[in-house]
């Protein structure tokens, strides 16, 4: 296991969600004190949305200047805007509707009734990312590179984990996990419904400063074990997630059941 990969064990789903929320508040505060603004990439899924709910319920949330937090999504289900399946709607209900975000800094992936087709949703998010990257590059006096990167800075990128080890909407053996040279892909025939989705690619995910993989429950144990053991990312997408500075696996006891003993290290 690489030196910047850490596993942190939690006794239960609820404790995992609460401590991940607290950890996120602290990280956003630290980044804001260094740079003025911070950015986070949200995930859907069970722990991801429970974490946002815990964050909304924490009094400490008020310490963050939410108007200066850039919010992105790692993936989205390509369904109508009012569908309960949308990660965006779930994130709004859990957190975004309860904090003072700047709407211009909240970057949703397009709903299926807002664009012509899946390709248009991919193009739209690619353009949103590029525009933010261009803006950051223009504002950064230290960056002397000749052209802006395709992606803005991601300070923390949250990833849920499927029982099949999928992250975002990158599923084992499908074209999305093999994509190279693009930041966003469309997914059709997703093995987990809904079938059509939009996702950041592994290359885009791995530009994040810190990646936090959150997983709870016995049904995630095999995926966690294989992901940490360094399996091929095409078969085990979670295995390929690596933050530039840090990769945290934030898991509960049940999800940790198949992690080899020598990889465990409690550092909460
Ligand atoms: O469909 C998705 O699933 C994963 C994991 O969800 P979980 O409910 O099994 O925790 C999630 O990370 C992803 O964002 C979502 O679109």
C-alpha cells in the first residue's frame, strides 16, 4: 500500500457519516484559511448522502464560508430533474438547500430533460469544468503554464463504493473505467440502475488533492479488500483511485472484514 493511502475504521455507519462530515468541515476550513476558497466533489450513495445530512446537522458547519466553496459532483444518474434518483436532488435535500452556497459555484451535471442526450450532458460538464479551470488559471499569479488545465482544483473528492467496487459511475470491465484523455464520460447499460449516467473519469478523479472513499456494511467488504489489495482497476475501479496528496479509506467495521491485517492502521 502506498504511503499516502490511509485506512480509518469506524464502529458503525452513523459514526462513519458523522466523522466524515466533521473531517470535511475541518478540511474545508483549513483550505479556506490557506486559499480563501475551497472545492469539494460530492458523491451519491448511502454513506455519501448520509455524510451530507450529518454535515447539515452539525453546528460546526457554520464555521465554513459556504459562499466560497466550489461544489462538484463525481457522477450523476441521467434521469429527469425531478427524479428521486438524482444525486443532485439527494445532495440538495440533505445539505445544499440548508447552507448558504453561491449558486454560481454549485456545478450540477445535466438532467435528462435539460439536454438533448447523454453526449450533451457529458459535453456540458466538460465545459463547466474547463471554464472553472480557465478562471482559476487567470486568477492565479503563480501559474505560468501556457494554457489552462482542463480541470479545476479539487481539494477533497468523495467517493462512495459499490459492492462491485465501482466508484462514481465507473463500473468494472465497462468502457468508462478504461477511458483516457477525457475528464467526463457517459455511461450506458450501467449494471446498477438507472442505466444511463454521467461520470468523471479515473484520470479526472485522480487530479484531486485528497480522495476519500467512504464505505459501510458487509456487502462492501469484498470491494474494500480488493481495492486496498491493489487489484487491477479495470476489474476493481476503487483500486485505481489515488489522490495527489492523500487517499483515505473511511470505512466501518463490517466493510473492513476482508482487509488484510497488515494493511490495517487505526489513525483516527
Ligand atoms: O450509484 C451510485 O452508487 C455508488 C455507491 O452507492 P451505495 O448506495 O452503494 O453506497 C455511489 O458512490 C455513486 O455516486 C452512485 O451514483
